[in-house]
């Protein structure tokens, strides 16, 4: 492939001081990092213990906050560093902060001409991924880039839109990359959704005329950026691929435009597939699959709702599906991936801000045990037996993860020292928890708060 910028010689032959900086951990707090979308285990669950409850009346203590440009994606946190992506003017920007203090470590950017088909802002949608001394970003125009975590130097990049003849999806690229280990080294797996050359439709909204070729899902070598494998003629969705152990075998779950693919990460072989999507053209798949053992839940909000599959064998076996789904009677996730806990699944159900509810559903039967309105299309993370819920309009809620009721422990609207609100709508990024610190993003701002007690 005639691709990309090569690994920079300066990056390969960096000075001893830079090498030491790459190896160092800036964190002073124990605990796990949140290196990729949906966290260390890929399911929106944090291993942090020691949550301070209830919160003070003003909410948990604000540690630091930073202004952001356009964009909707969550940050990634590892080794005391936080990487946040946004857009300022005509440039896509990545910044690395000290995760505990907000001190800027480095900043890098590139020029972009991306424009959203439906008029949403032109910033990044896909969360960055940190792996060792590298951070991978995926811009809305399809630029996949790997940088040094220590200093931000570009190590390699791929223009996936140009190389795979991608016809822009409704909202550009929205699915975060997934880094998985193979015997031949780490690979970066991304939804590309390429098409045959010269087959762009006459109008940008005529995605019904677009056909895939052979690059629905593509894996790139993390070290070099070279393509390792490609799989499927499916077009891309907005659902981030996730790793899962199914039937004792490591697999990638990639919910593409129309189908769920079960893929061998070593060679890219498609082991199984299952179609689940509304027949409506202007519908999207955005929430990632949720795995619990060999069972996998798919949930969408444009028509069929949820389906539970057993993927432990060679062929997907359907265990249940919603009948006549509605947001209050079935879990219908939009873009926020639901969270599984103790036989139940918690998430936002509904297509629009006005009709969306936070809901709890029985994993096995799909029966909804409670719903809570007023938070819009909320996102959440499970922490120490509690749900930290970020409402679409800036509400931050702490509730016990209970199938009996939406058991609110604390509720807050975060504010600066001068009482200026820190979270403004839309708050569409998933919350991130790393080493006891919670990171939440609203329009134009990233906020870090402390979940520990004094």
C-alpha cells in the first residue's frame, strides 16, 4: 500500500532524556488506568474501590478543568497522562495533560476540511487509545494517527478515506479504535468501511447507494502502521469494536453498518455474523456490543431494539429479542453503551433527548424493571457498586446499581469557584474513571473531579 508517513528517525533515535520520559509514570495515585473507550475491560466498568458517598451538596471536588474546542469524544488516561482530542478552527488537535493536575504536557494538530453532513460540529467523535508509549487517534475525516505518548511526535498515519475509498458516513468516523494483542504484535482495529473506487453517490445523504468492498474492518500494525489484515464488505457504523473471550477463544466483536461480525484478531477471519439493524435508511448503530461470558447484547433505538445472543458456538444462537420495543418497555440504546452488572443491564433508552430515559433491564429476559426520565441521552460508568451517570444536559448523578429502583445517592451540577457552570449541553462523551479521578466532558470543557474521600 502506498500509504503513510514512515516512523520518524528522530522518534526511533530519541535522546536518553526523552526515552526516560516515555518510560516514566507521572501518576502519584494507585489504581487502574482507562486507556481506551469503555475502560480497561471494555465494558464501562471501573475497578476503583473507595468511592466517597454521598457527595457534598456542590458535588465531588473539582480538581481541574480545561477549555476544549469542538468534538464529542471521551479522553484516554494512562501513566499519569490524559489525552483529549478536539477541533479548533480548521485543525484537529490532540493534547496531553498531566492527568492529576491538568498541566499541559504537549499539543499537536493537523489541518482538516471535514464537514458534517447533518450540521453537527466538526470535531472528533472517536476516543483516543493509549497503548504503552503510544496513543492512537481517529479523526472524523478518517485520519488514523499514532503518536508518541511522551512528546506527541507523529510516528505514522493513514488516510483511510483516501486509501480505502470511503464514502463519508452521516456523521463521519465515530467508532473508536481497538488495540488487541496477537502473537505477531499489537494491532489497531478500526471500522473503515471502504468502497470500490469511483462509486461515490450523487448526493451525500444517499448512503443507500453505497456498497462495500473488502475493508469493512481493518487491522494495522501498532508499531509500523502497515495493514495486517482486512475483513468483510460491510460499511462502517459508529459502534466501537470490543474484545471478548467467546467459547474460550479471543475474538473481536465489530457491530458494523448492518451486521455484527465475530472476528479472529490474528488473521481477520470472520467466524460468525448476525444482522441487527433497523430497515430505516436514516438509522445508525452506535452503542458497542455488551459481552457477559459467551452471551452478547446488541441494542439500538431506531426499530428492533435489543437482542441477546449466545456466541459460544460456531453459529450465533438467538436467546431473546424485544417485541414491539419502546424506550420505557425495552432497552433501546442510542450511542451510550449499556453496562452489565449482576444479571441486569443499565443504560440510556430512547432516540431523542425528550423521550430518552435511564433504564434497568433484566439481562436474561429483557424486561425493564425501572426507568428514570429527565437526563436525556445519558452515559454512565459502573464504579464501586454505583452508577456515575452523566446526563445530556450537564447533570451528574450518583446512584446505587440496583434493579429495584433508580436509587439516587447524590446529584450535582458542577461549577467553577466563581459558580460558573462547568458542564453544558451536549454532554455526549462517556465518563472516564482512572485512579479514583472522574473525567467528564460537556460542550467546550473537560472536567476532572475526585471520587475519593478526604
